[in-house]
């Protein structure tokens, strides 16, 4: 294995324990890696505003933040360095079919820290303040990072795939009926390709950590792909190795035992 120059890690159920925090041990190992010149980038499905609300931006040492499944990358001053998503014209071609097939479902649209929904978001997330309830047909002409659909039953996933245009894809959030709908160019893998170009790093100088379905693409991209013990089976199959669980500091444990930090 080549010397690692870039560490990419999912947050929920990967770097974060079940209390949505990191231990002092994990903090110390990340700090030591960065002191060695290794870049450290969390890559999460969460939006920046949510990370701030959870006090994770301040708590987790990092060089950049990849949010919304890689749709947006921010620097330490919260400036947008990278932005991919669905343009308004392509969204308009799809929204009628979505609303017709899922008329009774909760649908949420995220657009650069703005949230538009056909339901009262506070009923799902009482902490969310920045949202507008509307019919979803008259949105601002801005890039759409993702659509979140609350399915009624598991079989509805196929119904969704049947109406998805070829420039979009969808995946379920493990253990829920929530489904994320994204442009095909939005993924953690595409974000990693951007970071490798930005920092002139080869893909085999990158190590990635994950646990769930939205980590699959970056596991297919990166030779050094480490699944958590608590990861889904498909991710473990793709992984180059499996580390301890998120509640056992699995990310930090692997880094300390596989990267020279002293």
C-alpha cells in the first residue's frame, strides 16, 4: 500500500459513535494524522447547517467538508469549493411524475441550505428552521442537491426506479423508508475525484471509511476501502478490510494501526 495522503470518512455510524460524537482518542488520532500532512475530509449525507447545529464542525478536525452525499464541498470558512446537482430544467421534467406517483408521500427538496417541502418539516425534524412548505412546482431557479422521499412501503422503491430519468439515481437509508434521489454526478466518489485533482493525490493514496449504501460508490472507486464492523453486507464485500465498529473507534483504530503517525 502506498503512503496514505488523504483520509475520507463517512460520519453517522462510521466516525461518529451512536451518541453522535467522537471520543478523545479519535480526536487525537485525527489530529496526529493531520500533523503528518495527511488530509482529513468527512463525507456525509448531512447538510452543513445540520453539522453546525450538532457542533460537529468545531469538534471534528478537518481540512474540507463534503456534505449532502458529496454534492457540496466547503472550506474552513464555509465557502463553497465544489457544487454538483440537478438543474431546475431537469428537475421540472421529473417533478410531475414524482408528485403523481407519490402524491401522499413526504417530499423534501434541498437547495444550498434552503429546504422546500410539501409537508411541515418540523414534524419530522423539530430542529429544522430553514424551510418553506409549498407545492414543489414553483421553486427558485437554483441547483438542487437532493430530493428526499418518504416511501410508504419497501415495494415503492421499484415504483420510484421505474419513473427515474437516466440522469438520476436513488438509494434507501438503512433501517428506514427514507429515500434520497440524486443527480448521477452527485456521489462521494465524484467528490473524491475532485479532491484528488485538487491536491494532486493518486486514488491509491486515499483511504475511505463507510458503513451504508451511500458509501458504495466510493468503495468501488478506492482500492483502500475500510468497512466498519457494523456496515451493511454489500459494503463489507467490496471492502479491502473491515475495522472495529463505530462505537469502538474503528476509524481511529485502523489509522493508528496502518499509518505511520510518529
